[in-house]
C-alpha cells in the first residue's frame, strides 16, 4: 500500500511516504508557513520515491489538536490529494501519534499540548490503548485525575509544564525525546486505523477540542 502522511500540527511540518516497504520522510521547521511549504515538500518526497500521485493508495493526516491554521491546511491538502487521485483518506489524532509510541511503558502515558489559558490538551494511554479521551484540563486537575496510577510518563511538545510536579512526585517522569509529532507515526497509526475502520467519512474535519479565539469572539464559549 503506497501511503502518504502529512503532519502540520506544530511548527515542524512533516511528510512521510511508504512505498513497497521503503520509508521516506522529510520535515521543515517552518514557523507555521505551511501554506507556502507543504505542497513543495510533498512534491519533493514523491519525486524522491519515484512515485506519481495517481499511484497513492492512502493519505493519512494529523487531525489535531494543534495549530488551528496548520490543521486546516493539512486537512484541506490531504482531502484535495485524495479527491484528485482516488486515494482513501484517514485522519489521526495528534495525541494518538504522541501517546502510542510508548506501548512498552509500564504505566500511564500522557501526551500534552499547551492549550493556553493555564490548560492543556491531553489523553491517557495504557499499554498503547487510549483509556481516557481527549481532554481540555488544567495541569492541577490532571494531576488529581492520575492519583490512582503508580507510574506516569508525560510526553509531547509541552511535557515540561509538568516538570514542577515531577520534582515533588516520584511517580512522574518526563520524556522530552519527542517534542513534535512525526508524520511517520501518523502513517503507522493511519494504516492501523484504516485496516480496522476503513476510510474517514466525507465530512471529517480537524480535531480542535476547543473553539478558536475567533469563534469565541464571534459566538462566545
């Protein structure tokens, strides 16, 4: 299965391609200039792999949470490519891409993304399985939520927000190794989701969890 994966959820834009069991990956620290750089990056990786867009079977895209603008650009690009090539489309939660890396960890995995307003976006994983869905929660309440667990690993781009808690609680570990998602993780999980559930419904969109500031200004919370 020829699979293209796109991740624009953070300031690091990443694109991966799997072809005949060969894996290609390219990324740019672009400062959220996704609209300028995404299509040239996709075109470059297709040429490197010597594959035509029409030969793609599946498009996987990071759906969020993350950068509002980046998610919209990635999703619209992925839908456009899928429509133009006839490839199937599947979306992947950004938190899944962070959390499912650690199925070997004997404890709870909590990937976190700074949601501003003294809150974080997160999910809880155990043995690679999501045990609590996407949350928009304060750091203090998240710690209270994990009181029953004996071992906790925080990961994701904003795991350092929990360093202060780790200093006081020997249950808590911080892993800074993966501060951005990788389109390779999106590709792997996207294929798993596709095999299990098939392609996304046609109306699927980015996973925001919270309204954007513009929506809050217009319509309220």
